């Protein structure tokens, strides 16, 4: 669920849905490209009158505080904002994050985490094109039968030929979710090689 929330709110450190996903709590890191740096919170409403968002807490240099209207946002702050879920992209954009939601997702490892993530994404992101690489043949067949729109490839995600077969170059997000931390690190290194 945590990975799914990250995929749903690219640019946010975390995103927690409430009230049947009508509102969300976003954790947003303020980078140096944020145009809201040094702007008072009560001026944010004037700058973005249509945005339904309230900053409820800020972490600054390991200290958490509930901001007043006259407080300003600073570089490297972690801002917690309650937002209208339908305005997620606009809110993240206002805070300097323009990352796009990934539609082409490659999951390496069809264990419980990889499988359940794919299943949840099929339900929440109809436009997502999901591929899973699973090295155990029986498990690959099982998850292929259980999933509706995901492509399952039986192979080892540590082999370049298998990654090429999965069309890794075309993937926007690659998730290493095998049961072996060492394999996950090696897959990450391989993915870096392909993305250069």
C-alpha cells in the first residue's frame, strides 16, 4: 500500500488517503525550485485561490511545529498538507513537484508484495501497463491467472536478456520487490545501467 501511495502521488514523500480517498494528507519535501519559498502561509491562498489545501505541520531541521498564518515555507522543509484528492497534481505542482504518474510499470518479483501491488494497481490505475518478472515458473503461472491486465514474464530479473524482453527501456518505473534484498540491490544497479 505504501508503494502504491508513492506511485499515486509522485513527488510526495508519502500520501495517506482519508474519507474514502476524498481527502489526502501529503508529505512534501520543499526543494530549491519551489516558488513558495519565503512566502507566508496566508499569502498562499491569494496565490492559489482555487486550491483546496491546508498546511497543517512543518518539519524544519528535525523540529516539528504547527505553522501560524505568518510563518513562511523554507528550503528543505517537510510540509504536511491536507488536500482535496482531486487536486493532487495541482497541489504538488504548486509546491514545486512536476513528476508525472507512471503508466508503464515493471515489477521484478511476483511474491506477495509484487503480486498484491499489481492487483491493486489494476483496480486503481486502469491506464497502467504493468509487467511482472517472476523466476519461479509455478508462481508465474499462478499470478498470470490471478491478474487481469498485467503481463507476467517467467525469468530471472537479474538477467539482461530477461530485462530486455520486458522492454525495460520503455518502463517509467521499475520496482525491485523480490524476497531477497541482495537481488533487489543488484536489480537496481542493472536498471541504472539501462537508464543511462
